[in-house]
C-alpha cells in the first residue's frame, strides 16, 4: 500500500511538472512569435517611405501660376535629407503642404478655397493627392488710407492715395496690397515727412459679399523743412566747392529727391570713393543732412575741375 501511495504521489508531481513544462513551452512560443512580428515591423519601418503627389482641381490654365508657386514652395516636392521612417512624419508634411496651398489660393483672391488631402498606400509607397476646390474669386471692396498722429493736407492725401495700385472691384490679390503699402511709405518722404513711421494694412474679409476691405494706416510724423547740410570727412576738397551742389530753394520742405540729387552730384564729381548721407532731425520742424565723405586717393580740386563740373 505504501508503494502504491508513493507511486500516486510521484505521478501527481510528474503531471504538474509536465503541465508547467507545456505552459513554459507555450509561453516561449508566444514570445518568439511576438519577437518575429516586432522585428518584421521594425525592419519594415526602417525602409524608406516613397510617395508621389498629384494636384486635382486646378488643372486649368488660369491656375498655372498657382501650380508653379506650389512646385517651388511645397515641402514634400522639395524635401531633401533623411527619408521618412514613419507615416506620422509623412502626414505632418502633408498637412503643411495643405496650409501652403491654401495660402497660395488666398494670395490670388480665393479666400474661401478648400484643400482636401488623400493618400493611398501600397506597401511603403504612398500616392498622395490634394483635391483643391478654389471657390469664387474675391475682389477688393472698400479701400482707405488713414493717417494717425499728425494729419496731412488734402493735396498730400490725394497724392498718397494715387500711389496705391489697387482699386475697388479688382481681384483681391495679396501682392498689390504689399506694393501699395510700400508705395505709401516711399511717398511720405517726398512731401516733407522724413521720419514717417511704419505703414500697416488691416484686411477684413467679407465672405458674404465676397470682398476684401483694406485699410492702410500711416503715421507721417512731423512735416519738416530742409535743414543744415554738414560735410564731414573732407581733407583736400573745400567745403565751399561742395556747397555749390546744394540747389534747393531756401526753407523748402524736405523732399527725398533733393537729397538724392545732391548725392548724385557729389558722386559725379569723381572726388570721392565713397559718400554716405544721413538725415537727422533738427528741432521740431527741420531735417539736417549729414554727408560723410571718403576722398579718392591722389586727387585734388582745382579751378579746372570746378569749371568742368556740371550743375543741374
């Protein structure tokens, strides 16, 4: 009886060990399978992701410029460096190109355009398409120039408005707004505002009327008169000779063309290798002209040069 009992105990122990061994083998097999799957996934992810791009919806000739701009600006089309190793990285660049396309559309007057990205996957190659729905072309609505700080008289205001290159009813493109903004900034010094502030543009899109209302704001500063002219860096050239180049009327308002013409006359004298002109405020209502000269080597000024120098 003892032997039977002992035998039964041994059998029970053996069965438990066998069950443990089987469980261990099953667990090992599962781990091996997981390792193989992970190794395959990592190896597959390490492969370079390739793609092609297709733009749909703007095939007509009127969109040729938009397409060309996208070719130059697209992140995906101009990407260089390390290849993509994840779909998330590729998707991020797709979204960036969507924003670029939408900006290009707005710049050409399509302020209600829509770009929908789609892609199909074949192994590690992606066929990417951007479905573009431009929508209607918006036009310029109300266009206004306002002056902050100091005011300007009506004639100057009309001249500043004439510098704009946008008109109500025209296609609301972005570049003409930028050029008009720059033209205002360049026009103010022509009328005595030598230290005008920056020019800003406030754009309001009216989707209901499909127009772009543009308001330019400019701080002209104080209107100044031509002040003193100071010559610096002179050695052999006499200041009295250079003052003959100053021909604007006394006490006239500052005009940038006066400064430009003075610079040209000095340069054309061939007496200097370099001329730098600074305009600095003098009091509340004058602008001084400070001219820094670098005299040319081995040159002197005599009566013959004075006679040959042509003054406007």
